[in-house]
């Protein structure tokens, strides 16, 4: 993975010095809250319901075990012994104190981490497929490009006062595990017929108040044009994005209002006009960054590991875990291991400091000291030899970290909601917990199969409910919490925005409602169909009838 | 007759606080100063004082119900602010807020 | 209004000409774009240095054929909510090759000065009461930015290999 050199370190430390000074001036009153708020957001510090919240960047979701241990240390020393993984592969702390935050950033810098640009009207964390570099269906490792883009957009002087936040996601595989279709820019790394590396560029996707799927801007952008093209998109957005209305300020609105053809014309004109600009990145730098993502020292193994296969036959619990949580690795004899952070009845995406240390140790022992955070608020140990899977599973199982529920109905995406977030209109976590408990039974979960359920506590959609097969949106009606149900969304290659199925449900009724949807699906599905497939085949009417039947 | 308090977040740690009768800010809603609707404007005017002194940020008036010793905010969001998250955090023995409940004079 | 230029606080030799006033002979005046666009005879015939003030919603395209007339282009920066002029500055420098003074005006914040400079701004008008020391220090806030911009500074991505 990328390791800071003296330039990265210097930038990060100078940034901390600047921030430390800002905090000191805020405390004495030299800096007022309005100006300070804008500045602290650019280092990831929010004010939430009960406390500050610090959002730490995990660039494209990739972490080392040392970094995870440092996150644990920070949780213990400055917070309440836990952290929360988000839908953008970041980590959030819910209880930091203001005057500790410069020290927290200094600790993060010790392990090449920061909170730079995790909030504010700037470019946010570039997210990626959590299986990047190892997935069998991958075309080419996109991570070097993620790092190239990260550096290009960090403290970029032209694009630090955008109309609104900007989010880029990158995928390089047949499956889209990074929800690229609902990002401001979605990049799909591809090869053209000649085998050259390039990107299909989507623009104007997004969730929130007005969900949109991204539209194709370029079918094939040569990789050497990536930075100038991103600059062109950002420049058009910076100059023409709406600044009159905060709810209409994302690039998706500009693309929608201009239409993709006019928007494209502007971007292409801008791109062509900047052809003479100073070189964005040289071949030496590209090679240097690529070298940092070289494959780990894999052992030469056979794809078929008889020992592993025997253990699968002998141990049903191990087999169940393996069936659910493993994914195919491009290297023979290795597997991608998913660690869902969705214990039954637990808070989705939360991990205790002890668990962080434990998982870091497992990463060292079994996965070359690295791990990833995913879009669905889970973790991944990406490079585990098949012959190690059993001992890994035993360790996870002993620690209660081996639920067999990846992509099952209890693998819920859930925002912090009104228990923590000052933007929320309803609580989301208790709903996730109740749904998780209702569907706890493993057999039933497996009978249901793949079902992506996403919960947002407000219209800002941080829980990505729009792209859930079932989505729940918390709203307020007469002072009570209600939940609007959407169905048919997806953030994968079959991307779609979910549609509201009918009137919202009261908190006490919404879990029953979800169960009704699931039972309806089980009753009418054809063999091999997921919930999403059945819904798409027959439409939402049959579900709606059952849901709102009065009897 | 409606009852109102002034709430804010403490600058130093973001903790939820309530303006007390003596002018200080406390994390304990039971020690918050309660006023009737007619005095809301005057109450609101205290907010900028706390901000100017760099003690609090984002002050605003909320409605509470109940009596001395069992005041509860009317809105759920404010109840959550007053009494903490309604969920039990990882490894936490309870969902108690950590904010000090002591009176802090201005 | 204090003016920072070439790394120091300097006397400002320019005045902003009121829309109804005519420039005196030889006077260094800055006029609003609207007045330039109107083709005012007094301005067209002005015998002295001329500058133009562009609002943040006025793109450089509007004056691209007239750049030779202006010794100063004042770009309006409206604080934290409006970053358009950063792009305008870069376009003026990189694409249109403007070599005169690019001045940030309107509400310059210290935290933006470094970024403004990197976008090609070489003069900064500070509102009265702003901390000049802090503004001056801001000019050199970060010693090793990642990316190339309009200030000619070699970025880290290149310095790593050139040994500078």
C-alpha cells in the first residue's frame, strides 16, 4: 500500500500545525465559530448532537494493521473505546474533545493517516472496490490511480471552495462494489480493444434529496488523461455549479439542468483548452506509485487445497462461514475474507478498540498486515491462504466476529441517525437492531438469500437507502418517527434508484412491514431469484397489496 | 402554559448544556432555567453572551414539559440530546452521557 | 485598505473609479466590468493605467480579447461560499497568458491566501482589521503541495524525482 514519503509527511504535518493554531485561536475567541466551523470541517471535525465527531479518512478503504492499531489507540485515549465505519470507507469517532483533536491528528499522521477533506465543500475520500487488487473479476488494480487522484485533489488550490462536496468512486471489475453509479464522478477502469488502460467516466450520480444515476461522459478515457479530465469536470462544476441553493448545489443538478450533452461539450472544451497545461503527473511518479501496490509475496499454492476442503466437509459451522463470507481471489490458493461488522442486534459498522486490535493482529498473521473497509460498512482481509482459513475462522468465531451474514438481510447499511447526528429526522440504529433480531435465524436468512437493506435517518441518505433492495428512510410526522420504504434500488452494475412503495410506517410497524415484504417474496419467487429479481420481474404491486392489506 | 429552556453545545467538548438561572451552563437539564413563552426572547438573548465568552456554540430555545426535577424536552431529538443516545454503545456498560453534571459558572 | 503584493504590504497606487466619475489624466484606475463593457468613451480614451474588476459570476471569457489593456485585474472573492474566482485566476494565467497583476479583492480570508497565490493571484486586498501578519505568513503556508498550479511552483509529484 502507499507509504508516505517526506513530502506527504510534510504536507500532513504542516496541515496539523495550521489546524492546531486554528483551534487555539478558536478557544481564545480570536477566531469566531462561523469561520472556525468552515476550517474544522476541512479537517473532518463536525459538531453533532452530543459531541464533536471526527471523520478519519481511509483512502480507498485500504489500511495497514498498524493504522488500525492506531485507530484503536485513539478510540481508547480520546474517545469511548470504539469507532464507526461509514459508507464511504471512513472511520468516525463520536466523542472527541476539541482541544484533543490536533493531537489526534498528530497520532494519525504517525501512521500516514489524516482527516484532511473528509468534510467541507471539497473533494472527499476517493472510495473504491474493497476487493481492489485481488478480485478475480478485476481487470487491473485501480488503487494506484486512486492514490494519484487523492494526491491531485488534496489541498488542490482551485477546487477547495466548490459549490458543494464532491465524491469520486472507482471500480475495476465486472461487479461494481463501489457504487460508482451514484457518485459525482464514477470511474470504471477498463481496457480498450488494443489493451490500453483507460476509464469509463460517469458523472452526476448521487443520492440525498434528489437521487440520480450517473451518466456516461466518456466511454473510454485514456489513463494519461485522467487528471486533466477530472480537472476539466471540476472546473466546469466550480464555475457553473449552483451556489444559490445548498440543496441544488451538487454536480448532479448541474448535469441534470444542462443535460449531459451540453455538460459534456463544456467539459470537453475545457479539457482541450488545457492541453498545454503543465504536466499533471510524470511517468516516473506514476511508476513510483504503482510500485507501492505491488502484489504481496504470495506463496505458490494450488487453487485446490485438500486440507481446506476436508475441513469444510467436517465442520458445518466453518463451512457455513466460508460459503457466506469468502470471495474468489485472483491468486491461486488464496481467498478474500469478508468480516461483516453486523452482529445480530448490534450497531452496524461499529467496532470496539479491542476488536480493532484483534483484527489488526489477524491481518498481520493471515493477510500480509493489510485490510480494507467496504462500502457496506464491513471489513475485508483480502489475501488469506486457503490453508489458513480454518485457523482464521476459529479465531474470528471465538471473538464473535464470524457472523455468516454477508449480503444477507442482517448485513444492514445504517447511518448513525438521530441517536448521534444533528441532521437526522429519525433514529436509524434501533430499527436496524430490531430488523436484525427479527431475522436472526441463520436458516431463514439463507432461505431469503441476498437482500441489501439500507437505512437512512434523514433525507441526506448517508445510509444509502436509495440503492437498497429495500430502503428505509426515517421521517418525522407529528413528532413521531415514521419510515418510508423504498424497493428495487441497487448500487451494483444493475444500478437503480429505489421507488417508494406507499405510505410510511410508524416505528412500531416498520419491522413487520419489512417482514411482510420478505414473506411476499418468499411466497412468489421463482427459483434462483433474489428479492430484487422477483421485484423487478413482477413489479411492486403484489408487495404493495400485501403490505397495505386491511384485514 | 409552555415552558422553555435555552440549550447549546459546550465549545470544549460539544456536550449538550442548558442555561442555568445564575447564568452558567450545565449538562444537567434539571438545573436549567425554565421560562414561559413570553420570556423566550429574553432567554434567547443570553445565547450570544455564552458564545462571546467562548463557552458555548449554537444556542437555541427548546420546549420542555414536566416539573422541577423531572423536566423532559418535548421533541424527541431534544430528549436524545438531554439523555443520550438510545442505543448501547460497543463495550459501554450503559449509554450514559459523560458530560459533567456540575454547575459551571460563567 | 492594506495591499499585500510581492510578499510585503505596499502602498496601493490604484483607485477604484466610481461609475459616474471620469478618470483624471495619468491616473491608475480600476473600473467595473460593466463600465468596460458599455464602451464608455472616457475609459476608452483614458490616458493612464487601467484596471478592471470582475465579479465572481463574470468569467474571464468576457475580457479575453482585451487583456492587453489591463495592468491589473481585480477578481472578487466572496469568502468561503464562492470559489469561482480561483478557476478564473487560473484560466487568466494559464490559458490566456495574462501577465499583469491579478489581485484578490472583496473579502480575502487568510485561509484562502495560499490557495489564491497558487492560482496565480499576486496581490491581495485585505479588509481593514484583518491580521496582516497572519496574511503574510499564509503566503507560504505549505512547503510542498502535491499538484502543479499556476504559480510555477514545482509540485511534490515532480520534486520527488528531480531531487529538489
